[in-house]
């Protein structure tokens, strides 16, 4: 299929994608964001093509939400020491990173761009998934198993919105899907490989700030539904605890409000409109705390949640 | 580089400057742009730190939703960020007022961004506020500083040399920040370094300030405020926000001259009285040339007396626009880097006598070299 006809990233053949990434860039629609990726670094294009396989390709005749650029830094050094430079609109937010971590640098770079540039959305630091038209929102700090649980649920009948950003317009209209590759860390990689053998998982990238990282491709159905928002119906505060038996406790709305507000990336920046938005989410939702160690029993608890059979 | 390439780059630079000027002069012009041109113009506006300003004016005219996705999100985000920064700035000002409420009164003159917010000058709308700058009489400086320190502000931890630089030579103290907030408060006793060639008498500035009703603060007289904006841009040497600062100057000139019929006739004599004629010359010249700000001919003529010698003037005409305007985000910025470095170097030349500048330079280079050694160690290991 020719480049002109390709509708998704995966429909470009590997050479077309690599050459487009390196030259004019590849425009990708990710939920409410139209992102232009330019990549001039070896080894990124093949996993990029898999991870974004089902994402819609965009023509260049538009305004992009962000222009991301990753390129290898020219150096007189042997390959293992090579670095990549990440820039947004020509500005470099952090120092050069090892070239071997390029894919993770690009994905984290997009996180940074979203967190800094999209203040017209309330942004919770939360995983969000949908079932039967209603969203479950999981606000959590790093290390609580948010991404792992999210990747698991996305392969058990829940539609993925995001493992990282719970995004909604403060004017209302529900949460917006932002289906992106999910970065599993360390032991979670093997856990998900076993839990969802059908999942496409990218290369294991060792030695990052967060240890070894591997990205899970968002399921095709989630990417296809990326323009369909959903209102919040459940708030779940997940906490992974080694060896713990599954515990579910309903959380009072006042406490849930405080924890959700504190979890937002831009609560203070938005001011009153964020307060109203979080209040409305909490008012419309049942709120739970979930402590777990075993993924199967946690996923079963979400099944009961969907059937309103929990707590 | 071939001459054709050079011509292409020059044409592109000219186009970029025109895009920015059109967008700030009439934001509705953005609606007429082809998507690709709108894309690059929005990026340039963001880089020039004026996207919030343009978004503000588009909202005023109900035009934000007239753009295709995702432009409304981009504009609203810039607006919300600018409004949040303004709130943060005014809140810091409120906290300073609280901290000094029961202290012996001292004149507290709010400068630059926060002053624009307090006065509601047109450039304040959608402007990205950064630091809180206050001017106080030199003999009250330590008093105000210690009052803020008692109420929880903390001075940035600096090397001994930098402390000496601030305390002995600079026109401001090391920045103070309250640990619960992130706004830098800079206490000034003058608007330029007293070691430099410009020596505006601070008491002359302080003698004409205007009180801001309902606050313990005052702001500079309109002409002085405009002269300060000019001096900051052409003596400060930091050109990253240069376009925005020149826009401030053009806005202040237009706003104050419309408010007060005597503004222009008093302008140049005041610049002379304060000894700020050189930055005033540059301010008028480039606000007029780069942004088309209307300046009465007799004021331009009077200012010509303060022009530098012709070779310098030609050089400045060449490098100031290069440094001021943001460059294309996807192109190399060598020309701009050179221009900005020259202006940075010039700002040091005019701020310090040669011997002092030489010793400052030696210190900074040595310090950087030593620091670099430290950073490199872990990587080499």
C-alpha cells in the first residue's frame, strides 16, 4: 500500500515509516492530540510502527498540538555511548539521554508536553478505562501498580483511555480517551506477558531512571474508540502491596475528593474550574480503595465493579 | 552556502517577522492563514512568549472557537497558563503586603510585569508573568529584606562571589523565594547596575511614583515605566523574551500617549533627566521599525542626538531584529545565537567598567570550568 493511501501508522511499510519519521515527520492522532513525530535515531521506527500500528495517520496540512523531535547526537564515540536529544518546537527540556533509551525518551517526552501544554484539560495523574459507556478512574502515585493494572484490564474487556492521564475538559463532557503505549516497568513486564500473551510488547529498555521499561501496544478496539468520551462512574485508588490479599473499601466522598484533587497535575493552575470538575466527578462516582497483589483477583474485582456488585 | 540559499533563508526570516507582527497587530488575521502557516505562526508566538496575549484578544472577540481542532485547545491552554501566572503574581504581591503590614512604611514601587497587572495596561492581558520586582530606596533595602526573611522568604543560596556581586555591584539583591510558593522576589534599589555608564538617579524615579489605590504599593510614573522597559531590554542583554519586551514598549507608548496629551512632549526631556537617552533611542527606534509603533517625528528627531556612531548603529540595526524575533523552530539558529551573544556581551560592556568586567569574566569562566570538571566525573567513571 502506498504512503498516500495509508490510514494508520501500521499501514506504512517499515521503510516508508522510517524515512517519513526522519524527514517530514509522521502526524498521529492520539485522542484529542494531533502530534507530529520526527525521529532521526536508529532502532526507534520498528517498535514505533508496532506500538502505534492502529493510530490514525494525519496529513501535514494542519496545526499540530505538538512537534516532537528525537535525534541522535553526532559524536566521536563508540555506539554504546551515543546519545539522543529530545526537543519540542526546537527547545530541549532535559539533557541528552542514552540512545538505547530513545523510545522511552520519546514517550516520556510526550508526557511532558501533555503535562505542560494542555491546560485547557483537567489532568489527573490517573489510569482511566471504560466499560458500558462509563469510566473508571484510578488516581495513583508512581509505584502503586497503576500501569500494570491498566494494561491487564485493557486486555480483559475494558476500553483503554490512558494509563497516565485522566483528561477531561473542565467544561464537562466526560473523560477523553488518550490511548497510548503503556510503559511497564521491571517485574510487571513478565507479569503482563503471562497475563495477556496476545499483547504486543516492545523491546525491553534497560537502565532507565525507572529501571527496565517495555511498552504495551494499546488494543485495537481502544484506539478505534479514541474519539468516544465517557463520564466517570467509579473512582478506584489502587495500591499494590506484595503478598496482600485483595481488600476493597468504599471511600467517603470527602476523602475521595481530597485525594483526587491532590492527584491532579494542574489543579491549582486551573483554580475554580478544576474544583468544580473534581466535585462533579466525585458526586457522580462511587469511590473505592483497592489493595492487591494478585492481578487475577484484582481484575475479577473490577468485573464485579462493572456489575455494581462490589462493596 | 549558495546565494540562492541565503536569499531563501532571508525571505523566510522576513516572512516569520511579518507573521508575528501581523498576529500581534490583529489576531483575527490568524483566521485567514492556511493551516500550515497557522501551525508555524502559533509555534513562533509561543516561543516569543506572546501566545497568551494573542489568545486573550481572540477570546475578547469571541473568535477562539472559530478555529479548527486542535487550535482552540492550544489557545485556551495558553490563556489559562497566563491567567494562572497573573494570579500567582498578584498573590505574591498580596503576601508581600501582608508581610510588611505592621512594619514601618517604606516606599514599595512595583516594577515591570506585576506593575502592568496592577495598572491594567493593555500589555498585561494574557502576559506570562515571571518574577516580582520591587524598587525600594537604598537606605530601606536591608529593612525590607530582613522583614521578608522574618516572614519566611528565603534567599537563594549563592557562591561567595555571586553574593559579593549582588551586594556590592548590582542594583538588586539576590532573589528571594517563599518556600510555599515559586515566585522570585527581587528587591531593587535602582533599575540598572550602578557600576555601568547609565546612572539614573533612583531618588528622581522615586519622586514621581503613583500610588496604587487599596494597596501599599506604587508604580513608576508612565514615562519612567516606559523608559524602564526600554532600559531593561537594551541594557539587560537577555533577549529570550525580547520580542515580548519590545511589544511591552510599543503598548506602553500607545497607551500612555493616548491617556495623556502631554506624554510625548515630556518624554525626551525625562529620558535626558534620568540619563537614559541611549536605551530610549533604541527603544523608540526598534518599536517603530520592528513593530510599526507610531512615534511623533519631533521625538524621533530629538532622540537622534542620542544615537551611537554610525558603525555601531548599523551593527545594531542588523543584530537587534535577529535577536528579538524568534527563529523558525525547525531551523538552525546560528545567526540568532550570534546576535544574542553579541547583545549579551554588549550589555556587560555597558554595565561594568573594563577592569571590573575583565575580573568578572575571568571568575565566571574559571567557575564554569571547575563546575564542568565536577559534572564530568561520574560519566568518566
